[in-house]
C-alpha cells in the first residue's frame, strides 16, 4: 500500500489497515528508526482500564447493580 507524508509531516494509515487492526483516532504509536529510510510503527498498548468508565456508563439497564444482604464476618 502507498501513503504520502503531508506538508505537516503526517502520515495517513490506509483505511484498509485501520479497519483490519481496529485502529481508532487518538491511539498512540511508537516510531522506531531501523536504518536510513526504514522505520517501524508499533501501536502502544492501551492502559488496562481504558474505556471502562464509558463502558459502565453505557449500561442499558439502569439500577442493574443493587446491594445484597450479607452476613457480618464478625460471627465467623
């Protein structure tokens, strides 16, 4: 595949690659220079809890989590 460096120095990943690898806007990458003219682009791992708050807020059923009665551990 072919891409072009913009006047701002930006490189666009072709849509086919973005869709295949589920690359979303804002994801971070590391660029490593291997040799003159050879580079490697590696997607950074997302923090382990990234998106968890949005996922919880999108819960379709409000009030899903309810407190449960439990016994005290003092009697054990």
